[in-house]
C-alpha cells in the first residue's frame, strides 16, 4: 500500500526536490503540493494524505496553525514538519499542535524517506530527549495555563502507578530498553505499558506523551533527566 504525501512549502524548488526523492521510491504517492499553510489546510481536507511534509515558516498561515487545523479535521493525518534549526520556537509550537516530529531542511534523502515511513506507521521521529529540550527551552514562550494543567492531571488519573512511572521515564527521555532495565522487566512489557498509556491518554506517539507530561508538570524545566 502506498503512502500518500502532501508537500507544503513556499519554495517551489524544495517541493520539486522532495517530490523527486519520494517518487524515486516505490511506496510513495504525491497527493498534492501547497505553497502556504492555508492551501495546505484546504488540500489536506480534500485529498486526506497519510503524511503532510510541512514547512513551518510559510506566508498567510504558518505551519503551526496549519498543523493544528489539519489534525483537528482529521486526527489520522500525520504531520512531519521542516525547520532550519533543530531547536526553535516554531518546532516547539508544531509539536504542541500535534506534529509527529520534525526534520531539518538539509535532511539527507535516505533520512527523509525513513522519517516519512516512520510517521506513516504511527511512530514519531523526534527523540523524547530532543523534545524535552525544546519544551524546556521554550517553556516561557508558550506557557501552560492552570486550566490546561488541571485537565492533564484528570487524564493522568486513568493511569496505573506503573503506567505513570513509565510515562515519567519516557518524558525523561529513556528508551524502552533503558526503562526495562530500571524496572527489572522485559522490554516487551515496557512496550505494552507505553501502548496502553498512549491509548488511555488519546496520544499518537511518545513525543506527544512527553508534551503532555510537561503540561501536567510531571517534568519541569531544568530538572535533571
């Protein structure tokens, strides 16, 4: 089954380059191209792509708002954002808007292909450690309201104590193998815990779990991992 990809970037040359890379593979279909966020929102609703490759900084509507609206309209769509710097407030905002990760614009073709396949399969392409660094760096830029934090705590009340322990470990940037070693359980057990956490909290991937843990105050800026 092919992976349909919507290319959203205000630079035609970049869109052409990404198209050439993906069309050279056998499992991608270009669902369309958009030159700004507003066009990406409209096109995504029409063609319902598997993945949107989204430039963050675009005219009219930026990639953050476009990400938010696309996912609100169809939560099944995965968004992979493109940025110039590995840590900036736009990347932070995109993750909080629901993106499954981000890539640098100078990404190598093989890495681009792997990343799109990864998010299309339901996983994320930003490590929790990098996500946590973003959250800590830009905590003052996009503060969490007391109402939002209270809502997050209500969500967390559905978790068992072991699941809460596992979520905290994920938020601290630990891999499944590292969590398994700390909890003296099999890695498959940790994977099962993570799956239940995501299902109970209505999250798409580990990156979103880190964001929620931050918003709930489980992980605080400046705390050691």
